[in-house]
């Protein structure tokens, strides 16, 4: 093989086997996190970020996604609350209307015009309120969703001292910031802060007047009754209950009691 032919073969081989791209450590880390090199980027060129910036932004991206999921759960809870309490309110209106209508009918039978007029006015007022409640059930309440993650909202509702005792709130906030800075997950931050506050200020959690122990037989009876009521739930009612209870908006017992009242 002449030197000229050998040179042509080597040049062709180099064309067919290009060098494998070499990535820096930060680029390899970014690729593991979902980043794509510029030559593989198929989005808007102006939105491309280099590996270093992508790695720096990743915690923020994760936080945004986490917040988005929390807001979705909040939206579901709000809709469930709206559905549940609309039914309760509608049931109250039906009862009131039935009572007033019976009284109005009696006034007609007795020829009591003044009572008839008064009852008729009250009935019209309740019918107007009932119409507003029905309209509310069709209203989208998403715009009223709080901006805080639902887990934090529920945590504050459970720990009322956070709003009432400044020095406990300050202690909790400082500890929460420190734990978050150490990379502790938000859910674990809330748990650890609650435990630390109870340990730091035990006197704030002592009940000076302990309630008498409940009757065991009565408790068992209530549990059996609650279980029976829960078994009778429709799939939609069960879904609403689970959403409300999981979000800390209502207890299972309260939901079942309200539902029983509506059905009756």
C-alpha cells in the first residue's frame, strides 16, 4: 500500500469515527439530573442554560413542582369542602322552608292574613338564600386558594400556639430555617419543629383540667356506629371525606354526623 493510499484510508476512518464528546464533572452531574447539552437541546435557544446554572436551579425547580402538587391537593380539598357544606346548608334550608310552609298553610286555614303575610315574606327570603347557595356550588373557588403549601396550613391549624405566642413562633421559625438549610425535607421540617417546640416549652402543653376517662362501652358503641355509617358511603362521598380528613379540614366523625343529618 502506497503512502498516498494509506493517508486516504486514515482520513476516511477519522471521518467515520468522530471523537466521543467529553463532558466535565459538572456537565455529567447535570445530565444525571435531566440536563441536555446544547447540541441536543430542541427548545427555544434563548431558554437554554449551561450545566452549572442548571444544577444551581434544580432545587428551585423541584420546589416549584412540589408547591404545584400541594396547590392541586388544596384545590381538591376546597372543592370537597364546598360540596359537603353546600349539601348541609341546603338541607337546613329545606327544613326551615318545610316548617314555615306548614305554618303558612295553618294561617290560611285559620284566616290569619297578617301571619300569612309575615310567613310568606320569610319563605321568600329563605328561597333567595337557598338560590345563592345553589349558585355557590357552581362557583370556581380556585382563585381563593392560599399561596402557602397545604401541609404548612394544616400544621398551623393544628399548632395554634404559632399564631398566639410570639416567642414560640420565633423559636419555630429559626429552627425551621436552619433545618431547611441542612436539606431536611419540608414534611420532616414541620415534624421536627413541632417536636422541638413541645420539648422546649413543655409547660405550654399541659392540660390542667384533664377530662374524665371516657366510658369504654360507650366508645365501643360509637366506634361501631361510626363504622356502620362509613360502610354506607357512596364512592363519591367516601372520596370527599378522605380528601377533607387528609387535609385536616374536618374529622371523620364530624363528616359522618353532617352526612347523617343531611340524609335524614
